[in-house]
C-alpha cells in the first residue's frame, strides 16, 4: 500500500516524516532563518502584522509557524514527486528508484558548485513544466521556493526516500498503486501543532458517502447533472471532493456513454470546488484530484495531460472571502504577503480562482468544519461582524454552519458533520434561534454514539435546504446508547449501521437509536435535546412539575476568581511557603476535579494578594516580592474584555498588576457556597463553608443574603439527586465518547459532561412539602464524606506510632473496612434522597418513600451493586456494574427483612413506571467512585487513595531534613539520615513494595529537583527564551530605578516542554518557569569520593542559595583541588544569582563590611579572573551534549 514500508518495521510514513520534519527540517530552517537577511525580513513582516492587529504573538512565537509551512511544503513536494515516480507518471526518477542516483550524479557533474537543495528544486521545476503540476510544484505557488533548508537538510530528505528496506531488495518507502488515503493521513498528522491550530480532521469515507447520498444525489435529481456544482468550504485533504468527482463522472458516463471519458472527467473536475485556509491541505487535495482525473481518464503519464486541469480548489478563508463587506485575502489574514519579501506577488491563493469559487452559488454544499474556538483576536472579531451565529465564546462550527447555507443556491442541498457543542452550549443559542430556525432543516442525526474514527468530539449530522422551512416536522435520529465496543470496521458499528440503514424509517427504535418526525418548533429553541427512548418526555414532565427554577432562588452562579495566569498563581501550599509567601498570602484553591461525591479533596492553593478577611488587595512586599516581581510584565499584560488589568476598574477602584485578573470579593466574603464540578460524568455538588477560592472548573452558587445553612443543605440535596443529574444531562453538552487514550467509551454513564452556571439557571425545582428531611439527609451524607476523608488523615498521622510494616498494614485493613461501612451508609442515604425527590415530583408514592425513615437498616446501609436498579440489572442478566462492582440479585443477609421488602417494592415501582425506568439507570445514579479524570479509568480503591496521601507524606518527610538548616546533602547522606527514621522506612516499604529503599528515595528526590544553573535546565532553544526573560527583567530594573523607558517592556515568550533538558523540569515549573520544586540539584558538583547526586533545598532565598553555592565552590576548589573546567559551572551559577542579590539582599553586612550583592559581584569577578575566565565566558558555559563521555568543555576566556 502507498505510504507504507515495503518490509520491516511497522512505523507509518506519516510518523517517520513527522519525526524528520520535527527533528531535522525545522531545526535546519530555524537556523537558516537566523541569518541576518532572512531574520530582518521576518522581523519586518511580523512588525507589519502586529501593527495591523493581525497577530498579537511575539516574533519568537510567530516565526516557527511560518517556518513550519515551509518545512511541510518541502516534505509534501518530495512525497508528490515520489508518488509520481513510483506510479510511472513521470519519465525520469529524480529522488529514488532506478536512475535517480545517476541523475543526481550527472547534475553535480554539470553544476559542481550547487547543492542537494538545488537538485531538489530543479526536480520540482522539471515536473512543474507540465501544466497540470505547475501549481503544485512550481515556484509560483510552492512555498518550498521561499526558503530552502541547508545542503544537509536537503540531503536528509533525499536519504529518507532512498532508504533501502531491511532485505536490501528495494526501497523502504514505496508509493505504487492507486490509493491516496495516505496523503490524508499526512494532512492530518504530519505536524501536531498545525493539526491543533487548524483542527485538522479527516472525514471518514463512510460518513462522506452518507452525506453525499443525501446532498449531491438529490441535487442532481433536482437541478440536473449539468447544472449541479458541489463545494466543500472546509475541504481539507479532499475526501468529499474525490467521492463527488467519482459520482459526477459516473453519472456523466451513464448519461452520455458516447463521449470520450477524458471529456467527462475534465467536466466532472470542473463541477467540484474546494476551499481551505491551510495551504498544504489544498496542495494535497489538488494532487489527489489530479491523480483521480488521470486514473479516470486512463492517462499513463503527466505528459499525456494536454492542458491545465480545471481543478477549482483554493486557499482562502471561507468565512471571509466572498462575504459581503470583506475584501481581505488569505495572504493578508495570515501574514503571507509577498511584498514583505520584496519580490513579485507570491500568492498562496489564486485570486482569480478564488473569485470564481466564491462568485457563484452551489446546488450541493458539504463540509466537516473545524470544531475549535478561534484563538486569534483579529479573525475572531472579523467573523463576528458578518455572522449572527458568532455568539459569546463561539466555536467555528457555528459560523461555518451558517456559511454553508449561504453558499447554497435557493433550494440547494446542504449536509455537514459538525460538533454537537452548539446544541447545548451557550454560544449555540443564536445559531439555533436566529439562523437554523429560519432554514429548511430536513434531518438532524445524533451521531455522538457512533464510532467515527478520530472524532473524540461528539458530533451531529445536519441536512437541510437553503430555503424557508417547508414541513412542520424534521426527521430526527435520536441517540439512546453508544457503540457497545470499538468496532473493527467503523462503518459496520451497530450504531452507525442503525443510522445509515434506518434513518428513513419513522417510528423505528432499537437499543441504540429512535427515529421520529419531530415538531419543527422543538428545534427552533436552544438547547436541543436529542435523547431517545423517552428521555425527552421525562424532561418535559420534570419541567412541568417544577414549581420554580434555580435562577429564581440564587443570587449568583460563577467562579470566585479568575487569575488570568493560572500557571503563576496556582501551586501546592508547600511551594508557596518555599517561595517565601506567608501563610496568609495563599488560600486553598478548588478545581472541579477535586469536587466529588459530597466532598472536596484539597491539595492545591493559589497565591492570594488580598487580605484573607476583608478581601482588600495587598501588594506583595517582603519575602513575597521576589516571587511576584519576575512576572510583573506578564501579569501587567493580562487582558479581559480587550483591556489590560491596570486599565480596568472593579468596585470603584483601579485594579493593580499583581491582583487576580477578575476577583469577586463579595463571593469570597460570604462563607457559604455550593460548588460543583464543571466537567464530570455525574452531578457533584458540595457545600463549602468559606476560606477558599474557586476557579472556572468549580463554579459556586451563592444564595441570597439571609439564606441559612439549612436552606443550602436542602438545595444541595436536590442538586445531588438522580433527577437533577438526568435533567442536566439532557441540557448540557457531553464531552464525547472518545477518551484521551483514543479508546472508545461505550458506557453512557462514563461520558463526561460540561455543566455551566448559566445552563443551570432553568433547572426546575419541585415543591418539597417538608424540605427539612432533605436538608438532614444532605447533612448526613456530607458527614459520611467527611469521615471517609478524615480516615486517610488519621491513618497517615498514625505512622509515627508504627514500628513495623505489619503494624501499618493492620491499621490499613481496619481503616479500609470502616471506609466500606461508611460508603454503604452513604449509598443508602443517597438512595433515600433520590426517592424523596421522586415522591415530590409525583413519580413514586409518598407512602413508599416514607418507609425509608422507618427502615432499621439505615445505619448499616447497602453495598454498591445492591441498589434497586442494580438488582434489576442483575436479574436481567448483567453481572458487573459499570465500575466493576458485582451486581447482586438479592440483598446480602446483613440487610434487614424490612430493607429487602422495601427494595422489592421499589423494583416493582421502577418496572411499572416509564419515567422511573429512564431515571433509575447507571447514567444518572451516583457512581460513588473516583476514576482518573472521572472518565472511564480504573476505579481508585481505598489503598490507591491512601497511597496518594502517603506519597505526599514521604516527600514532606524528606524535605523536612533540608528545612532543618542551610545544608546540602548528597543522596548517600540522605539515605543515612532516613535509615534512622523507622516510620519513614515503614511508609516507604509499603508505598514501594521494596525493602531496599535507596532507589525509592533517589526517585523521590530526583522527581522534584531542578538544577541550579540555567545551562543545566534549558535546551539551546530554552536558553534563547531565558535570554528574552532576562532582557525583560533588565528593563524592569531600569523602570524601578526611575528611568522613563522609550517603549513598553516586551512580554517575554512562554516556555514549552522542548525548552527544558528534562521533562520533569517543565512538569514542575510550567510554561512560565515558576520555581515550584522542593529541591535544587547540583549536577557535576559531586565529590570524587561520593559520586551520589548532590541536592539543596528550594526554599532558600537568593542569598541562602548564594551562600550554599559559594561554600560548595570553595570546598571543591580548596579541599578537593578541582580545576577551572569543573569549577566553571559553579561560578556561573553564582553569577546568575548576582542580579537578584543586588536587588533583594544588597543591605550592608557588618561581617563583610560591604553590601552583600556588591560583595558577591566582586567575588565572582575575582574568582573568574583567577580561573582565567571572563564573565562572558562564564555565561557561555554549556554542558556536554548528552550521550558523550568526558567533562564539559572549558569556555573560551
């Protein structure tokens, strides 16, 4: 198959080329872009774009994106040429295969001064002489001619395609045959960053065929074959276009069999049109269409193609090009103007072709638009001007849906697969109510349960015609259940087959879908509900019986703070303490993933520059200043609503640079709040009693002033009920059946939803005659959750009493048993509460619900797997619950006869009630488990939860040794100290399962340590980013000294994982490089007689770090007799500390008789001279490249 290895390894062409692009071509082009001539032009072009508000990114972030397009163009040009070679479509091979090496040899004999890149460019030009290939490979449209890699980079490309297979009998990469799907894989996966930026996603063939069946085919029947033209306004690599070309061509040949097939094929090409904003997507689509034409026309070589083919696929922004009131071209939007190069116009788009494409209407319009939110402010605001559907934080799926209908002729057919987020998220309101409500939607098909490869985002397929609504109904295919397993062939999945074969059968219903002709008015209002199996009827009933709405009862819903730069403000409490922040300078932070099953797992904090009682702002001074000051420029440039923080006012005062970007003091001051998980599989609401802040993933509900704790608890009970969960899942957007690992999630109960504050406002609240029992139940379950959490704390705190692992394991067993008892009690109480709500809605007899109160089993509880709905599932043949719990057919003997009788009556009630049969399912009943990301992962046991706490305890115990004084420790010394700590040994043995703790302790310390010196932390790219930060700091110091700067201080670029020499460093510090580690490591500074790694404490301030490092330097110099080569990095580390010492610790010291910053500055200068080095030489020191033996090279003096 094309694009696969002939023999040998399983690595795909896409994976191999992606590595070549990332590891070889892009670094090569980056180096070329640093030459003065190219760098100057790039800087000029970037400045122009910035001045015209077409980019807000700094040059350092903008340049790599431009270079990536160039690198991809080189890769694709070679792939195109290799494909032509292997398929015999060109006379001579130039890259690989028979004769290619001879051609290259002859080239260099004729032009010995040229290089491999010249050879490749010549090969591209040679093929581009054919009119059909001119746009693909020629200098006018091919970005490869804009900037070339070095000779070595071009040679790497040639070598890649000339790799022999493992047998030595042929080439590793072959491109024979007729398949071009591999080019679609390249389009999607060649560059992860481009894939993310453009939301690249191929349309599977079976989905494309289904959409064309209901758009192109009826368009031909309605408008006639000759009059029908199709457009895909988001064509990507051209899947829709290829299928449409084949269909139209077949239609033409059947209609007029006597006409030459070449004429039919050329005419069919002219009837399909495509647009994409991504230049290399268009290049791939054009190439695939050219090959499809040649195959259909039975042409053997490019030379047989007599003229330029009528391929109408163009680079443009479909949302702007051709829209009334817009004249800007793609080149202007993306900064690809040729004028910046001082050359004749180099257009990525063909303006005339674009005008032709957008200058007409289409009988069939199809698409698979990007699902992402536009990130760039310029285009995002421009789209808002032209599309009513651009509402709030809209996704591109909204304006593209509107645009596809605009492109259709009156009565033209439109079909698209789209993200279903607009159906329930707030941004979709205008699309539904102001756009789609006035168009003739004909079919709405819920495909969220179908397995569509690559589409982790849940989807919907829409069909309609560009005309006013005709019928009073819309055919709706409603989802009931997703694919039970990942199908080997996606097109044969049971959900997809149900949709594809039965979408025309009104009234059809099976386990997976329901097909109905729904009242059009139902889809004229936001949100849409596409749940099948009676769910829509139950939602209507609950809303009808609710006597009020949540919005009528609450004062506000939302977060209590928005920092605008979480990577700076958020950290563990211990990291804040190490940074010198006082205990009242940070507060507990609650995120949504910490809010589960009636409790909050506190483990993170946020820096809090406010008075913890009054919430008034408090500038960072004293020991807190050094953590804030380096990020002042970043924090000053945070924007909300188009204004920087110091330009905005709140509460009658101007905000200050160090504050949270948006802080709501009134929500903080009032202690009682109900918080909830913004993203979760089920409803998780918790009552908080103050002292914390909540970010966007854990919004809070504030009741009006005067509301009592009982009022909060009664509402909390209802919000945590299965009824509330059901309503929320009908109204809110689900996150899809795809998981982060790509595994298909078949259980609806394990699919996460996004629960927004605004969306909760219409939640119907039933009239509960006696709310006190509901509040008491909520309080009791809350107590159960609190006791379960305290169990873990008591277990860990008791370690100091344990003298052996046996003692600890005995206490673990007792605690786990008690945890199980508490869980069973909570399960029973939750069941009672769910049925209490059913009774208030008239869904269950009140007398039946009242029996819970008199049940003697209330304290004993019931196990997971033994709830009424679970017994019913077990009796119907299901043995295991969704989280692995055994399902019981009868309650265990420990439960009372009263409970067993009550449970049987509850089961009978469920079976007899259509409404309760919907509500009493795992989809809406509390799972009572914690899983990774709460999305289908392994359920965490009591042992797992305990191990998490134990890990933190062990790390704290190790750090405590460093806190005792200003001392460095080698790993060997640490092991000696910890070997005397019996409780540490007990805990570490249990945590690791090992008796030899040396490796355990080494791993703990190494995983939380960062080197003392920048050159040991960062890669060469990272050092460039660090230099930009140091430039910003230098300007800040000048500003602090009272100097009036001529220009604003530049915002330094953020770091990326590739900027750090070790992934751990990025994990710890993040994109702003905030020091959050526990330990400082000193690589290369180990004693000769103790080669174990050396560590210090990250809680030292700059002066303490300098003291420790100077002491280490002196020891190695005087006691160990080290030479300049080994001392240089230590002295370089001291030099890096000098600016901070002069800034924060330059007070007079009586012992030294001078200011300490000045002292260390003089000390470093003196020692450098003694080593024969300049200060610049210290700054230039770099470690040896990895994998090489020996010591680092000495810096040039």
